[in-house]
C-alpha cells in the first residue's frame, strides 16, 4: 500500500530502490506518527471534518497502535511503503471509512516532517540530559581530585603543572558550550510543520494553532514553504549540535587512551572494563574509549554528509530528503551510547597520585621559579634568560612542590563557576 497509489502498477525494481530501508527506519518514528495523526484527527473533528463517532474510533485504535509499538509487536510488512501507509491501513481495517478520512488536509510530506520533528525533539532532550549528567559527574571528579597534580603538555612536550581537577572540569565546561548548540537545535525543531501539507498549505479550514498546542510545540512554522524547507535544515542543525558534543567526547576519549598507556601512566580503569589480545597475555586495551573516539569522529562527519545531500536542492520536496534518516537516526543512537559509556567508565577511573615522582617532570615548575624571581624584583626577561641558562647548564635545582603554583586558585575558580553555568544552560 502506498498513500499515493492510484491503482497503477509500479515496477518492482523501482519500488525496491525508492523504498530503500524506510520500513526499518520508520519503526523509530512510528510512535510519533501515531501521536501526530491523533492530533490531526482531533483538529479535523474540531472543524467538523470528522464526526463524533469517527474521532472516538480513531482515538481508540491509535491508542491501541501506540501500545503495539511500545510492546514491539507493530511491524511494517513489505506490501507497505512506509509507516504512514501502514497506520492508515490499520485504521481503515479496524474502523472502516473513518480511517480513509484521516489523510484529509495533510500530505505524506508534512506527516514525515512532524513525526521527525517530534522524534528529533525527544532525542535532543535526552542527549541534553545525558550531557548535563556527564558534565556534573566530571565536576564531581574534579572536586575529588583537585589537589592531585597532572603534567600539562603542549606540542606533546612537558609544559606546566596542571591537575586532575582542571582536566576533569575542562571537559565539564566544554560540554556546557556544547549544550548551547543543543539548545539552538532544539529551538529549530520545536516548531510545528503540520498543516503545510505538500509544502503549499491546504484549502481546508485547518487549525494549525490547535495541533501546535496538542503536540507540545513551542510555536508553529508559519510559512508552509519554509516548513517544507525545514526538512534537511533541521537535521543539519541537530547534526552540528551532535558534532559539537562528539568533538568533546572524542578528545576526552583520546586523552584517556593516552593517559592509560604505560608511557604516561596517569590513570587506569578496572580490568573488567578492558579487552585483551589473542596472543599477548599482558594486554589490557581501552577499547571502550577507542570506540567512543571512533563513533564520535564518524558523527563529526555527519553535518557534511547532510550538507552534500541538500545543498543544491531548490525549495519544495525532493526524494533525496528520504536519505536524511539513514544518517541522522543511527548517529543519534551512537551519540547516546557513547555518552552513556563515557559516564559509566569515567566513574571507575583511578588516577595516579604520584606522577611527578618521575624525573622527566623535573622542570615542570620552572615557570613558578621564574615568577618568584619576578616577584622579588627581577624583570621578566632577565628572569626568563637566567632560568633558561640554568636549565641548559645543569644548574637549575627543580622544586617539585606547589608552593608557588597557580593551580589551586584556578581549580577553586572553576569549581565555583562551571556548576553555575551548567545549571543555567
């Protein structure tokens, strides 16, 4: 069954190619299509295009379909092109002609649009919740380990003292920045496109304000052409937000992989969180963080994939837009899984409290020594030259302590303010 079927046959190869994997992907948005269909039906009843009897039957069977979807018994067989045709078929089979009236004043275009907007809005809210929880957990770890020093690196060369408090809270604050992008994407999808039909509106006296309130959208997409144009733009907005989160997670995962290596030995995770080698019995590999890194790097490619799909399309609907789901739906699931696993694994990280005992960190506090000379009256340039020559000539006596270190004050400043930023985002 196809919503556009006029009784004329379609070539089987053409049919298979154009449908693609829509049936599998549409199971993800099935519950949202039911929700939108119910709101549309209530609106049709409100403007007297559906009778009292019709709306009662439609509401009852749509609720039944929602239960089937929730329980996993709802399927889209091969004779149906997509979830929309399957739902209309089921309604017609169960309540008769009222099911045939459900498509009045709408198109498959705005059906897809509204279901995707609802789906994307829900998923973004879940991602936002996960990001906030991970950021909070990172701040907890920052507080816990704020006094344990960690060598800072620039150019992959030993630089200045840092701390685990700074390292954990850096990623916490970076995730707050990512949430600004998530909030912007939420603003884009929180607009009701239902009623735009094929992109040019409907001559029926529909009430779009009603469906906007019924579906819980903040506002509606007023221009019907703009509503159709939002397909692709919404997905790209979300892809950029997800890419921002993924970039932070990827960098975090890379740090952990480096810090767990024997060459660094800054931190470790329990053996049961690692994997082994088929021939090297000593191996304990951080595969979970490597996969987070890999999945998140793939997600960072998504905005460009969606851009290439849509950047030369004129206004109006084009079948290319069907392919958007193939990228965005799996990426959402990968990002949610990566956030979940990062949170789970990082809670079990054990930090090394004696990193600075290694002689290669002897010069880590050279800047503190330089600054002390400046505080005693020497010019910065002269102090810089003196310490540099002392190090070069082997006369510098390293002091591995934090007496003059700036780390403590920075730590406290971070922990006092990042949590407040997190609450506000």
